[in-house]
C-alpha cells in the first residue's frame, strides 16, 4: 500500500508577513490551507496514510489536522520543532526503515499531477521515480539515455555533479522504493537535502525520471504570488467544487 509524506516544516520566509503568524502549510488559497490541498489530492488518488513534518508553528498544524479529522486521511505528525532537518533528514526521521514505498511531496507546490498514473508507473518496475519536467530553470537534474539519474547541474555557474545528460527540472515530488528508504535510514547525517543524497546513491539504487504529459505546476513561494496561486488552484478544481465554493463565498 502506497504511503505519503508531505514536507510542511519550512519557515516560509518568502511568504512573510503571512508566515509571521502561521506556518506556510496553513496559508489559505481559496479558503483552504495549502496542506489541505495536498492531503485531498493524495486522498483522491487513494493514498490515505500520510505523515506530515512540522517545525514552524507546529501546534497550529497539529490542531488543524485534528480539527478536520485529517481531511479524511490517517495523518501522523513528525515533530521537528527542536531542530529543522531539511528534506532528507526530515524524511529519514519521519519514515525510518519501511518496507513500503513512499510518495513524498512539498506542501507549497500545486500541480495537475495525476498521482494514480505516477503510482501505476512506479508499480511496473518498483524503481524510484522523480517527477520532472522541461520547464526552464537554472538548476537541473541530469538523466542518461536509460532515463536514470546520472547528475546535477547549474547552467548559470557551469557546476556539474556526476555526469551530464538530459536536463530536467525537479518538481519536488517523488516515489521512493524500499531500497532507497533503506539507504536513507543508513545515512549517518541527521540534517541533509534529498538531492545530494540522490546523487550519492544513484550508482547503488536507480532513480528514474517521470515526465508527466501536460504537466502544470506552481511553487507558492512568494507573497506576491498569492493571487496567481489562487487562480491556479481554481483551475485545478472540478467545476462542481468551484460552484460550491463560490456559493459559500457569496
């Protein structure tokens, strides 16, 4: 059974002043916090066992999850209030040694991702999948002709780690196999990012690119993006749900 983790421990400094009084994961879009958007997307894809890490205003997230009964999911909290662990360390603490694959995603990234299709693709081979796209950015993951991760590059500085290949931008979503989770648990570091970890294990455990068809995403990272983010979120909402939201708002 597929499980999920939502990274919700970030400080959200670029969303100030909103995040001076609430965690980034509870910043509302069209009446729903970012965390709820992610939980409902996972729930609608059949994933109901979810862990959420917390650090900034942790009790507010815990209270919101309890008040809404996990929005129909079984949500477990991984508490990082004493020490923020970054994505790799956060996943390591939250998951430990697990025999089940896990889908990990960020609380602040909205997308039209078909999660069921991603899960089906993973289940064909059991090889970890990194959701990537051809959008323009400065930093790319590099993939070889076999579709597997072989490096990372910053095209602005010319920095290259590993070997060069097809440049694809990481979306912040991935499905990790039990093999990768075992290597994660064996890592001696406590605070670290997932990307350097992936680069360090790519010769031991394969990580393959998954490029969704017609993929659209938005990183809700800055305060001046809120209006655009609400419009983007509305575009992802089924018509009947949009009508109900407008009725309640009116």
